[in-house]
């Protein structure tokens, strides 16, 4: 957009998170949001739509690999209205959904709103991931399909007095990430937990072994 509606953006978005005077990815996101008229226009739903298209075309074949990189839940914490309504805080100010990686400076009401926006986005991710699990149920895919769920890092949502990651020590909330694996050859081990240390770099050789 050559001439974005900067006045509208400045009025709608909190300038601490979206500085219209300084072009950045934050401003670009605010511009992009003007094109997200429906839930299916948002990045997460579009990502899952592409996954279902891939599965419709390929699930009956052998030796396919699908990596679904949703990016969400990630800042900006922008979820569809039906999820945001689940975590409504009563906050009446401008949009706060992209905290800087820094010490917490917001007041308690603003902190609650930011965390509620994150919770709404997590709920949206859970909903769409549930659609994927339902798809696997519907098409009887669990007997010949391996599923791995993980992420790259956690995020501080005002814990320890910080927002984000990178700038502060690697607290548990940042470095202790999920790794859940379903493998049809080990169904008798379902529900087991491991105490072993794994790292993201272990994923690729594990996939190759599979």
C-alpha cells in the first residue's frame, strides 16, 4: 500500500507498539490487517487451509512429509473476534498486542489486555490444530502417519518482569518447550513421558530416521 491510512492506524493502535512515524514490520502488520476482513484471511487459518489442501491431494500416497509452520502463537497477538471475545478484559484503549522485548512498563490493566490477546491467539491455534486431529480421525490416518508437535521457544508474558525473549536470561518459560510425538509403531507407548534432554537440532535427524 503506497499511501497507508496512517491517521487511522495511529488512532486504532497504541503507539508504544505501533509507531506510525517509523516504518517497520509493526507498521506493515497494521497495514496488512486492513486486508484481513474474514477469519480465513488471517495467516494461521491460511496456513492450515494449505495443509488440508496438501493432505487432500497426498494422504493416500507413501513417504510424504508435511511441515506445518504456523508461526502463531507469536506476536502480534492478533486473533479472530470469536476467540478474543472469550478473553475480553473490558479494556477500552487502543490495540496492545505486540510488546517490545524489554522490561514491563505497562500498567496492570494494559498487562492484562496483552496477556488476554495472547490467550485468544493460543485458543485460535488450538482450535485449528484440533481440526487437523479431527481430519486424521476422519481419514483413519493414525495407523500409518507419524505426528510431531514442537516449537522453537517460549515467551515471557510479564513473568520475571519481562516481555519476550533474547534480552533476559533463559528462564524456564523460554527454554522448556514441548515435544510430543505419535508414531504408529509405538502405540503401546502412548502417554509415556521422558526426562531426556532434547534440542531443536535433534528433530531433523529424528525425522530422517523415521
